[in-house]
C-alpha cells in the first residue's frame, strides 16, 4: 500500500511539474510572438521619423494626438480648428495619451511603441487561435504556430499599412483577439477586447457586426445551441448599435461638414462617378493589391476546398460592402484602398483560423493544428509575393528600416535641432521647414512655417536630406550657404551669414 501511495504522489508531482513546464514554455513563446513584431515595427516608425523623414499627414498628426493631448483632442493649428473627434471618434487616442503622461518617451517614441504594440497584438491573436485547444503544446508544432503568428503580423497588407502609419490596426488586432476569446466561449475576455476595438474608430462596430453576423449565420446553419450562438448575436448587435449611436452623436455634436460625405458620398451624392473612373480604380486595385489581398484570397479559396467548409470564405465575403464603398468613394486615395483603407482585409486573411475554431468539435489526434499553421504560413508567403507594388509614399526601405533603427544619440540630436528651429531667432529671416521636420513637433508650426503649405519666399529652409520635399527645397538660387546638423539627417540652406546661423544655438557643419 505504501508503495502505491508513493507512486501516486510521484505521478502527481510529475504531472504538476510537466504542466508548469508547459505553461512557462507557452509564456516564453507568446512573449517572443509579441516581442518580435513589436521590435520590428517600433524600429520602422522610428526610422520613418528620424532617418527617412516622417509624413506630417498622417504620421506626425496622429502621433501628436496620442501624446499628452488635452481631452478635447484639439488639432494642430496648420490642420484647422476644433477637435479631431469631428473627423474620427477615437477614444483610443485619449488612452494612449494618458499612458504617455507617465512614460519617459518622446512623441515619436510613443507612436512607434503604439504601432509596435498593434502588430504584436496581431501576432498574439493568431497564436491564440492556433495554440488554444491542445493541438499546439510542444516541439515543432509550437515553433510552427509561433512562426505563423509572427508572419501574419508581417503580411504584405500589414506592411503596406505600416508604411503609411495609422491607428486602425489596433482595432483589427483587438477584434481578432476578441474573436479568439469568443471562439473559446470566454465571454468576459472577449468583451474587454471588443470594447478596446470599438474605441479605435467609430466604424469598427460596423465591421464587427458584419463578421459576427456571418459567424452567427454559420452557427445557425450548423445547429449550434442557442445558448452559445446568442452571445455571438449579442456582440454583433452591440457593435452595430455602438457605431450607429456614436456616428449619430458625432453628427449632432460636430455639425460641420461630414467626413463621410467628403470622403465617400460627395456632393451631389456620387456625382463624381463614371465607368471610366471605376475601371481606373479597379486597375489600381490590380496594381497595388495583387499580392497583399488577391493572392491570399486565392489561398483562402483553396483552403475552403481543402476543409470543405464555405465558412472559411466568410471573411472575404464580409469585406465586400467595404470594398464597394471604397470603389465608389470621392477621393482617389480611398478609391484604390491605399494603405490603411484596406484594413478590414487583415481580418479576412485570418478568418480561416476563426472558421476552424467555430466548426463543431470533432475528435482527432493531437497536433490537429499543424494544418492551419502551415496554411497560415502559405497565406503569408502569398501576401509577400513580388507581384505589383506596395504603396510607399515615404520611401521607407525594407527590411533595413525594421532592423537598423536610429540610435538614441541620433534621436536626441534631431529633437534638439527641431527644438532650436521652433525657437529660431529673427536673424534667420523667413524660415520654412519641410513635412519631416514639422512632423516631429506638429503643434509648434503654423501653415506659414511649412513649405508644403506656404508659398512665400524664404531666407532659410530646414528639411530632411531624404525627405519627400528635399529635391524641391535643395539648392535654391538665393540660399547660398548649406549646412548639416551633425548626427541628424537635417539639412539647412540659408542666405544668412555664418555669424547669423550661430544664433540658432546648435552645432552646424558645412554640407558636403
């Protein structure tokens, strides 16, 4: 009897130790899954701000709205008047701003960390879909799930959105994390992520409604018990009602020109449309989205036949209304779905994993998630195929920008130079700065200070050497003295004397 008790106790100890070891392995893997995309995309944004030169609209604008901003979310003076809430209802910005009050980070560093978090959460969402349920717990299976998750955060579409940095990817990541929790019937956790997703932008609830409605329809078709399906229906209508309420409130509180009309409907409604314009936009889709959206779509079709499950296609079907709205929009940028305008399709690429999770449970051997992990890696590879071109307005070099960020010394030198330009003495005469300089301190410049917006003749111009406006600002005939800021990418051209330039208060060297 004593021997049996000892053996039983030994078995319990071994089981607990094994479970503890698995938890630590899962935790370490999840940390790597989040940390690697965070590192890469944080670097990319810092490179964008400090080496290549940031975009004033929208990188600098959005970064400034997330950093120690007033609760009314006022816009910079060059952008206009009033609150950014008139453009988008984005409580998320106030949450990030509140965090920035206690974090020892500059505005560009805060925005870079935010974008890194967005892509880290994307990877975690895929890992949650792959690793939940016992199929991924050890060895090669765990590594495969981690690679698929990290790869998803770096798909062609995710990279295209990051090259014109915005904030919608946070809503995508939170929706996917919410869907992963709902698939495991963890309703409270799903509600937390769902609420964070809604805080991203006023229309996220509409996207959630479409995806979840199709999910509920699939459950109904499969005779899933109502006690499970009712939660999916409740979340779907919560998203719909939230977006409807917020968009109505936005119209009442900010009764100015409607962003929806200005971007999508036009005045008169859809008077801008013609068959030629639609054909041109469809050609633009083919040029820009062949690899990032179309090839993964073909992969999803193949996945559908592999699983013999039409629900796998529901993610792309849910994006059809959004795609039609973009196709008919007033502005060409949205009409071709450049950059972040295509963000719902990120969920569509992940949807096959969700479809696998909402399928009625069937018995199977351990490691059944090998297939979905390999399938996701295949979709990632298709999205990175060198077909078409990626819209890259700021000319950010990849992968260099993700691997070689600016040093802290370079960031400090750049910040000090911009601060000196903000406080430029009268001796410099009429000063103009390019978008990249203004993007580092958007609230410190007015329209008359920014070269893209001001047409007046200048005595001094300051710009990033590789910025978008460098070619148009460099070597103006009247600006005969040329300087660089050591340790930074900023160049200053002026007609002022060297003695006058000393009053700027920073070290300058003659430009080569």
